[in-house]
């Protein structure tokens, strides 16, 4: 088991890639906190995971709004109280910018930055404090291909928020490497739509986008979970400040 004895928090784990990551982590022997604002969905994910009875693995749900710092304090404190430490933080919660009709809407900018950037900063801040207590850890942040490029069909706040994740990850690696803390970003490409997707959920738009993907297909949530698992695990013990693209070759074009 690749995460035996590890304790992890996965934000946004009630859905999509976060839920796939939580499932995979528990299968690898980790204790995983499913931290999300969607309570019913999050509890159900935890229940389903626990029904598999993986030796050493366990999932628990904790309610979290990633934009709320007091809430982060509660979730990290409760995780350490319950499981004794924190080894892995996956800052995965996020919202899409492709349902916005006014591409220069200021409220959309503020919301995207609040969830996608401030949320990752707060998760990092509170994880670092807990990880320092136990001698280190691994932080994996979900950026996107949108953190590396500009795009027509999404509010620029999405690209900017994911670009911020890309570089704040490198700052984390540089500032906390001495504490045994690694930080890396994962950049998914065209994946199943997010709950908050607009234009990029349209099959016609997706078919057009796929023409620019070298592998000519969308990715699957488990393919992203596999990349997150590698970076979270001790197999990646000398990898920090790196970007891992899970995009079918999109950024290589
Ligand atoms: N789906 C894609 O095509 C794609 C591509 C590249 C990157 N990403 C990124 O991957 C991550 C996961 O995306 P997904 O496709 O699984 O999306 P999803 O919509 O299925 O899941 C996102 C989860 O984040 C949670 N969330 C949103 N705001 C929150 C908040 N304020 N506090 C706590 N939880 C909150 C949602 O409740 C949801 O459970 C996101 O950061 C997203 O930007 C997605």
C-alpha cells in the first residue's frame, strides 16, 4: 500500500477528481478527510468508500468552505485531533469560469479568485503549520492547463486563479522545503465537466476542443487521481516545485 499510515485532507472531495482521489488514497491505506461544502454528497462519498473496508484506510467527511479561514482552522485541528497528524493536503476544490456570460464581470473575478486562489492559499497556510509539527508532508495543488495558457471560453479570472496556484505552489516548495514539506501542482486538461462548468460542458464545444488534444480524447478522473497519488506519496520524495500535466499532450502543442 502506497499511503499506509498517512493522513490526508482532500478539499472538494464530494465530487469529480477530489472524490476519485479520496477513493484512491483510502485504497492505498490512508485516513482521508473529505472536506467540502456539499454535505450530503460528501457524506455519501465517505460512506461508499468505507463500505469497501480497506485495511488501515478510512474516510470521514468534514464540512469546509475553502474561502473561510476559521473553517480551515476547525478542519485541520479536528483532523490532527482525530488522526494525530497531517501528512498530505490536496487543495482540489474549485469553480469553473466557463458559465460566465460577461467575460469582464468583476464579481466573477472576485469569486474565482476567492475559491480557486485564496482557498488554496488558506489550505496551504494551515497545512504547513500542522505538517511542521510532524516533520514534513506533501501538498498537491490542482491548477489546470488554464494556469499555463489563455483561453477564449472562460473568464480570465479562472486562468489567473489557476496561474496563481501554479506559482504559489513553487513559493511553498521554496519556503518550506527546509521543513520537509514538498509542494507540487497538477494540471488537468479536458476532463469530465465540473459542476459549475458552462460552455465547456457543451458536447459540441468539447468535440472541437478535443481536436487540439494529441491523444484525441478527454481524460478520466482516475487518471488525475493517479498523478495526485504519486506526488502525495513518498515515491515522489525528491520532487517539489514541479508541475505535472495530465492533459493528453495539450500543453505540448
Ligand atoms: N473538470 C475539468 O475539466 C478540470 C480541468 C482542469 C482543472 N480542474 C480543476 O480540478 C479541480 C476539481 O475539479 P472537478 O472537475 O472535480 O470539479 P467538480 O465541480 O466536480 O468538483 C469540485 C468540488 O469543489 C467543491 N467546492 C467548490 N467550491 C468550494 C468551496 N468554496 N469550499 C469547499 N468546496 C468547494 C465542490 O462542492 C465540488 O465538490 C478544480 O480545482 C478544477 O478547477 C478541472
